[in-house]
C-alpha cells in the first residue's frame, strides 16, 4: 500500500493528527511571541526606571530638592509611567485588531527592532 493510500484509508486519524500538529505549532508560535513581548516590555521598563532615577538625581541637584520633594516626584513619575504603559498597550492592541496576520508579524518585527 502506498503512503497516500494509507492516509486515505484512515481519514479520521489523519485529520486528528493534522489538527494536533496545527494546534501545537500555534501554541509554540504564541509562546514564542509572548516571550518576545515580555522581554521587550521588561527591557523597556528597566530603561524607564534608570531614566527616572537619573532624572530625579538631576532635578534634585539642579532644583535643590529635599527628600520629601524627591519622594513626591518619584511617585508622580511612577504614576506617569503606569499611565504611559497602559496607553501604549491599549494602542498596540487596537493596532493589532486592524492588521492581517502577515501584517501583525511584520509589525511585531518592527517593534522588536525598535527596542
């Protein structure tokens, strides 16, 4: 019996096997995408933290801030960073809703090259 005849003889098994392979490929691609996104997000957050601390140090020196003022400005910058992260995430999701699967891949690649 030829391989194609063997496949034709067991269409249900073949269909289940193909669906399983497609599911596993999708899960692997999703996991890789989430890992990449999490890495970029963490990298961006670390850069913002370093930038915030550098900014606070510069302001503290130039404005002669006391400890209480520095702590208050740190909280304000933390709030701003949370707001900014939420706006970026929402915008990213809205953009992805408009794009085709191929465009989404290109868009994610463009973003990964940016960071």
